C-alpha cells in the first residue's frame, strides 16, 4: 500500500509540474493580458491545482 501511494503521489506531482510549466510558458508569451484572460488561462491549465496543493 505504501508503494502504491508513493507511485500515485509521483504521478500526481509530475502531472502538476507539467501543467504549471505549460501555464508559465503561456503567461510569458502574453505579458499584457487582461485579468479575464489570465483567469481563462488558469482555468485551462490548472483546473485541479488547488486540489493538488
């Protein structure tokens, strides 16, 4: 059980890391973005970020 939980946590962290990386790349591309667009990007790339943290 301990090993299975460790594997699950590693997969979750890898997925979260990938999502954050994609999100940060998009933010760098669009520096002069309105808050509404920023929220749309957040919703697109980080929908379960609050749960992961």
